[in-house]
C-alpha cells in the first residue's frame, strides 16, 4: 500500500512518520520527502503550505537547478542546496550500464560529506518540519532519508520499506513522461536503465546499509566519519522519534 500524500502536482511526496523505532515510532509532520515541486498546482501548493515546512533540503545538481524556473515554491522556507550530481537524470543516462547498487555506492563514495551535510540540516532543524527532495525523490533523497532514519534508530526493515515505496509512487505518469522525454532525445532505453530510473527494490537498500555496516561499523559510524557530531545524532533522534 502506498504512503504517498496527495499533494497535487507531485508524484512521490510522503511523510516518514509512523515507522517503528524499537518500542517507539517516528513522529508525523517532522520530515517529508518528495520529488521536485516544479509541477505543483495551486491546489497542491495550498496543501503544501498547510504542512508549515520551514526547511527545504534540495539535492538537485547545479544543472538541474539552473533548468528549474520555479525554484522553491515555499517563499518562507529556508532552502539549503546540497547539490549531488550522482543520481541526476543526466548522470544516470551517461552511466546506463550502472546498477542501482553501484550507483548508490558511487554517490556515497563521491558525496559522503554532502549526504552527511543534508542529514545534519535535518538534525539541527529543531521542531521545524523539513522537506528533502531531488528530481524523482528516489535515489539521492532515498539515501539521505535512509541515513537519517537509521541514525535516529528506526528499525532497518522500516527504513528499507520506506525506500521501496518510491517505485510504486513513480510508476505510471512520472515514469512514462521521463521515458518519453529520454526517447525523444535519442536515449536508448534498456531494462537496466528502466530499473535505475524507476526502481527501488528492497534488496538494493538492504545491501547498501549492510555495506555501510561492514565499512564503518554502522550508519552512524559512516556519518561520524564524514563530520556528523555525536550530539547531532541525539538531536536527530529527538526530532524524529517519539
């Protein structure tokens, strides 16, 4: 069952509240994730404003940002741009031989400090609702959200389950429009490219989190190695878990 919120003009908008964290659970209304807000309608904007989001962490690359004439539709929110090239449509097309797992490993290797910076923004936001987004809200956003939830103590099965929701939400209009755009620009569509664009299988995120455990002892160990302070981990837990 999809957890997608009906914010008209988005495809992959959701609240990560209600996930088990040991004997506790994540708070609703504190951390949202989404695809880009470029297509949001007036009705969708009204519903979005009602969420009182005060911080937007935008992970889109500099090229993606330069092509977005709408930019942030939340004029009162603080926008923190943490540009990550890996996972952008252009990087995926250039590397259509790459599996999702390899794509994520490359992002983590090349943008570990950026991913950690994004998690730090969430941790330091206090009680202000935060939105994390990129273009599809699946890969870069998926990694940041997974790292934040893991560090906050959310059960791994719930972290993985949250990631798998993206494929369900993007299937249909979003994926059809994306593939049509690529074909019209002469990009050959292969089964692997199809999966990288629209897939979010549970085994991929499970393998990535297991890899971080082996390399760094835990997700918290990875974040600490890339500059996240111990007290920020506690603040992240306090923000997200009730």
